[in-house]
C-alpha cells in the first residue's frame, strides 16, 4: 500500500486562467487509478505536470519520494514514469516496429559508438523485445507498416505499445480508449491494462471519459473539476454521493 | 558635440526608413505567423520600377511613387493568390512557407539581375533639394522619411483599432483556428494584410531609389532589415517593429561612424544573432507567441 | 576530358556536403541554413594549418574537423532553447557572421582576395596533383562518407533523429534526451562539411569567402529539395543534377557571362518554387509526404 507518486499543493495558472488549484493527489503503487472530470477540468494539465512537461507555479511533485519538479521529461522517464498522449503523437513516418523499438531504453551493451553506427535492426535483443510488445498489444501483424497508414484504433494500440516500450513502472494513459469500439476496449485494452498491473507490477493512472470503464477497472478514482480535486475514493463509495453523480457520473 | 547632431539626424532618418520596413513586415508576419519573405522580391522590382518611371519615362517623383505603390499591392496580390495561398493550403509547416517565399524572392531578384545587370541606378536626376534647419542640412529624401514613417505608423494603428479589416486581421493573428470557425475568411484577410504590408515596404523602396539608388540585391537586404526590426522590437507587436527599425537605424549610423567600413554589415548580423540567442521574443514581444505542449 | 574530370570531382565534394546536410535537415528536421559556413570554417582552418604551420593534409584536416565541430556548438547550443521556427533565422545569421568574418578578418583570411597556393596532398611520397589521381582520392573519401552516413541512418541514433523530425515532444516522452541528439547531429554534419572544406582547398589550391556564402548554403538546400530530403539517394541525385546543370549553360552560344549568374539563380529558384508546391518529396521521394 505504498504511495509511489504524489502531488502536494500543485498550482498552475496560464496567464489569467487557473488550470490547477491546490491539487493533492496520491497514487498507490500497483493499482489502477482513474482521473475523471469534465472537459477543461485540468486532467491533461495534471498529467503534463506529473510527467515534467509543465512546471507548476507552486507545490511539489514527488515520485518515489523524490521531488521531480522542474526535471526534464526524459529524465523522469528514466526514473520510471511515462505517459501517453491524448493526441497520440506517434512518429507517423516510421513503421510500427520502429516506433516501439525507438522507445526502448538504451541497453547495457550499447555504447555511444554502437548507437550511432550500429544498425539497430541487427540488435537482436531490441527487435525481440519490440516484437514481444507488439504481440502483447496484438498488433504484431502490422509491424512493418508506417504508422500514418494505420486505422485510428490500430494507432491507439501502437501508442500503448510505445508507452510499454519505455519500461516505466508507472504509466499515465491519457484517454486510451476514446474513439475505440466496445469490442476492442473490452477484448484488448481492458484485459491488457489489468494484466500489466496484476502480472507485471505496473502502476497505472488513466484519464478517462468512459465512466463505465473507470468503474470497471479502477481501484481508486480522482474527480477533477475546474482545476480542483472535488473528491477521491473507491468508485463504489463515490457512486453513493448524489452531488458527484450529477457532476461527474452522468453517463451511468 | 559638433558631430552629435548630424549623427542623431542621420540616425533618425535611417531609423525611420528601417521602421517603415519593420512595420510592413510586422503586418505580414503578425497576421500570417509565418516567415513569408516574398516581399523582398517586390521591393527589388518596385525600386527598379521607380527608376524606370523617373529616369526612363520621365515621370515626376510623386506620381511615379504612387504608381509604384500600386504595383507593390498588385504584385503582392498575384504572389499571394498564385503561389503563397496554395502553399499555405498545402502545408502547415512554417519552413515550407519560408522556403517557398524565399524561392519567389530569388526568382524575382534573378529576373531583375538578368534584365538590369548589377549596377546601381538612382532615380534622382539633378541635385537634391536640401532643407536647412539651423546648423543641420538634410536632403529632402531624408527629411521626408520620418514624416512618412510617422504617418504610416499612425495610419495603420488606427486601421488596426477601428476598421473591420484591422480587427479581423488581429483576430486571425491571435487565433487563426477560431477565426476560421467563426466564419472569417482567413485566407482573404491574410492576402489583403500582406498586400498592405508590401505597400508599406514599397514606400521604402521608393525612398531608397531616390536616395542612394537601387540594384537587384536590395530586396534581400530589405528582408534582413525587416527581420531584425521585427525580432528586435518584438514578435507580434506592430509598434515594437517600428521601434526596432528605429533602433537598428541608429545602430547602423553609429556603426558607420565608429567602425571601419567592412565591419558595419557584420554588426547587424551579430546583433541579430545575439538577440535570437538571448531574447528571441524581442523587447516588446508577446510571450505566448507559439504554444508548445 | 579534363573538364569532365573537374565536374566529377566537384560533384563528389558536393555530395559530401549534401549528404551531411541531410543529417540535419532530412533526418532531424533542423533547417539550419549555415552549412556553407561550416564548409568554410573547415576549408580555412585546414588551409591555414597547411600553409602557415606546414602541417600535412590529414592532420590539418583532423584539426579542421575539430574546430568546425566546436563552432557548431555556437549554433547548436542556443539553437536548442529557441523555438524551432527561429532556427532558420538564427542559423542564417550565423552564416552571415561567419561570411563577414571571412571577408573582414583580413589578417587571418586575407579577405576577399582569398588564399592561394595551397599545397596539394602528398601521401607516402605520392602527390595527388593530377586530376585523375585526385578524382580517385576524392572518390574513395566520398564513398567512405556516404557509407558512414548510411550507417548513421540505419542506427538507433538515426531512428531517434527521424523521430525528432516527426514529433520532438513525443521523443522526450519516451525517454530520449532530445538536446543531446540535436547537438550530436549538428556536430556530425558540421564535421563532415569540414572534410569537404579541406578537400576543396587542396583541389583548387585556392579558397575565397565567395565559395562559402549564403548562396552555397542555399544551393546545398536546393539539391536536397530537388533530389529528395531524408534519403541518401535523393541527396546524390539532387547533387549530381544540380551541379552538372549549370555547366550546360556554358555551351549556350552568345550568352553574356554577366547573365549567367542570373539565369542560374533563376533556374534554381524555379526548381525550388515548383518542387515546394508540387513535389516536396523530391525526385526520389515517395508521394504523400
């Protein structure tokens, strides 16, 4: 039951617009947390703060008990925290395999010279690892296809695969199921996320609009509205509250 | 002290000319938010057209000037409609726009070189009128430069704040996506604003032709000055560009005075280099010019 | 025949330039219009070391590469902090500063006069002063450079560069230090340009600032756009065609030499105009970029 990541009093404003106001969030290791709220509530901003792409005006961000405020995003990935993007941000001109292989961390056998001059395709460990991930996400058959030729659903799977490739322990997924059909969500994404937590010891935090999914999967839920945490707790408990139901859970 | 006054006056006049360039480019850049440098080619052609009209066809300078301004507007319209609009349609990348506009600039200067050769030609036939103010003597061109600069400054500030075109241009500059949604014909507004920008720039082409003379490479030089004016004075600020141009004019004049001839050109580039390295948004620039994440 | 050999040698040297610029523009997507400046710094450094200190070719070249790589930091380091749109102007201003230094710093560079009498390359007693021998020499070096760049392209490093071109922020989000990658790609590109600089110096035995100005940078750029950015084949095709093309102009009768510059520029500009609009992927590239 240890807290692997938390924010303390995070405050962020853009010009006159306050995006995050006194946000205190504790994310438990080995669990799936959900972050929900209406559009513009600040969910993606919070993710940006957690992953280092935005520095808060006030407050602290702790990862494994270490203050990571102001750290470079890529360093935070090395520490074990990675995120996916709502807009996917895939490397469109590269193939699926290349997208994933590129995201793998540097291996111990890779010195600088090897990285610059050695053909990555010949690096068996890398190719094998990347292929495994593609298989896990069920997109191995499209490995050699340039990403921009994939369907939206396939691209979303590649985004998840790329996230996994970073080998980070804590994964922040920004709307991983939006725009996907029920079948893919239920048969591919949901089981995958559960397996990552149960079998591979990952910690996951989702930004989601599908309340059904959130209630299905999350051990803990944070409700964010207008930059503030309105409530947080176990899904079943939150459901009892009428006010929360009105603001957040309309879709049930 | 004796030297200070002529220095100030000269700096003022050069500064005024550069301010004109800065304002013209600011108009283009602030609305398009991209580095469309095709105005450089228009500058060259207008300068040379001015020469043709005055020295060849014998027209009076004011009349020739007005015709040249019209030419600038017309050329800009052609370039925008015929090429730049299609480039903008095709690609969001600011690099492509810059390259395409640079190509237009190169083509226009190349054509000018082929037809005119490389010599400098002035539109001035006979001696310049000289105005005397106490101890200062200014040639008429130098006298008119600040007047023109100021008029352009006031006129366009007014236009931005009062006229529908100006307000729409501001809207498009600040938020192109929203403008499109709201129904503003962004492309048309961009084209018109750019044409006006080129018109302003052509004013300086006319002045240069009468003052020091024109040759095919001046277009490129005007682009450099305009760039520096906008970057120094502040990205996104019309007033800033005018002030930036003024400042550069002064720097240039002082450089001419203090430094050996060969190093003058370099000073400006070093200034540009340092500004971009240390304060790319310029003195009056707006911070959220381009959003990142 | 001699003339033909000359063209081939120039093409080979230009290939080193375009293929190295491709690392910046084609792979990483950095539009740095200062490649001719690196070319020039390499040329002048090698020349001064050979003429004033009597260094043989290869050590002089090695030092030239080192100096140029250090200079590339001047562009790369500040260039990282600024928004990438400004990189264009920033690199361009660097190009102009370097060019003006070459012209003005007469004590060092002899200014617009240039430096003549650069000694030819001598290895193990054999002097490469005939066109044929120099052609073979530069052929070997150019092939080596192309091979090197090919290895870089297919490496893990190269893959990250291509990722940076597509989405730099995404590259950060998968744990890669984008800054370090950009600085390195600058260094490699500049170093290779310096090699070309050393070669042009010993080939023509004379260098002057005019060889390394903005015009040259733009020429390198147009070769890439014409042939196709992002691929070695594209760079080579572009270089061959655009280097050979102006030479054909010499054979047009009654063409005054004053016009030639203008016509050549017009051809280049037209190519740029058409390709930017209708075929931005270049001759070799695939459509729908």
